[in-house]
C-alpha cells in the first residue's frame, strides 16, 4: 500500500526566530524543532479522510510521526526544502528502513486493508484488478473486474474485515472466499454472480411433467445418472461439486456432427478446477434438448475437456429444478419443476 507512504506530502517549515514551546514539535537529529506535531497529525488524518474520533487512524498518524522524530539531520531537511516548504514524502523515501517502519504503522493495526478500502478506493480497486490479472493468462473483461473489485471493497467496508481475515481469501475453502464469490461472482468467468436462488423463470427451460423419479446407479461409492444428448444415451458421473456438464473431445465431435453443438452456441473459454486441484481450460457451449428422465431441458452449459474421458453432470442442470433429491436408500433421483 504505497499510497500510505505519501500521506505527509508538504509541510511548512518553522520560521527562523519564531518562538514556540519545545513540546509539540518534531525535531531534527541535532535536536532542532522543525515541524509542528499537531499540524502533522491533522494533515495525516485529512489524507486518510479521517478525524481524531477514529482511534485507529489517529494511532497510525501518531506512530508515523513518532518514527520521524529526531531521525533526519538538519542537512537532510534542508535538501528537501524549497521556499520554507519541506517535501516530507521524498525525504522519507531517502531512508528505506524508515519507510518500512512507517509502513508497519499501518500493518501493525491489523486494519490496513480496511483503511485502504475506506480512504483510497481507487487504489484498492486498482490493486485488486492487478492481482487478479497476474493470476491468469486469460484475457479478462476490465468492466467485470472493476465490478468484482468494487463489490469486494464494499464487502470489506461493510463487514469491517481485518487483515488476518482478508488473508483467508487465498484459501479457496475459506468462508470469506465463498462469500465473495457468492456476492461478487467469479472474476474469471462470464457467468453472473449467484446473488439469487432458484426462480420461476428457470422452469421455462424445462419440458415435461411436474416431477419425476429417475433410477440412478451407485458404483464404488459413485453415483451415475442416465442422460441423453442428441442420439447418445450415456451414464454420467453425478458430481455436486461441479457446475456445468463436462464432456470429452470425442463427445464434442459427435455432438457437432448432430448439430447439437454449433458455432452459434459457443460461449468462449472457461477455467475449471478439477477434482485433483488442477485448472483445466475448456471450450464452453450452451446447448438444448438434454434429456433426463421424462424431462427435456434447454440452455445447459457444456464444457469440453481434453484432459480426460469421463463425462460429468454438475449442478448447473439440476439447479433448473425447484427441488431435487438424491435418495440413496432407493437409488433414485427425484426432480420437481
């Protein structure tokens, strides 16, 4: 958060011969009073868009100013003084160790990310976008990234998220990771965030009875469901951890021959995390006429992998239904529109 290091900017030097109390001033290394402590704190708080009623911001400013007291020589102050105005920002940059100590005034609060979100919105969003872009070679939509990072910023501010909690965002199994993905969407995907539950409009994609009970096959702890796409009726592995339908390259070729998959329903490239943790880049299509039981379903996303043979049915299809239940005792899948 380099922005924090520039909060001092410019401060007027004490006039020669001016009378003042020895207390309440920042001194040079030689002991000469040179900067008004109260003025420094006021300006520091203004740069953070805070006032003295904010204890964390006040503690940061006081810590930062304390680090400067008796640190620089008269000569160093003079070097960065023009018309009795000292460029404190450039002065601090001359000493990398002090710069680090000043940075710690923020990080030691445990609220540095929250302070950045509250005081430096543009920098927070910019850093967020750069972080995401550095984690993929995929061309990402800048408007979508901006919306995602703005959503993340608002979540940090609303929930007053600490630095330690924010670190859990690096863990894809953490509560914060899923909360942000749920509310803000996946920045690597073109799909909309899951801000809403099932809605009645999804039923329009389903043709068939009100409900149906479908036999499933349980084999070696795995559940397989019979699904028909085009002329092919096959057993698909049921994986509640998967989102879309996953097919292999051979099946893609067959569906193209039957015009189930065409260039007009191509959605582009998507990244999927496999069960082994590896990321697979897949071609994505939206297809119609997927048959399961007595239902015919449209607008189903299919991803094509070239790294495996198994075909998988994820929750993208089942979430079209208002209710679904896997009955292990009877080896059945119950679907309700």
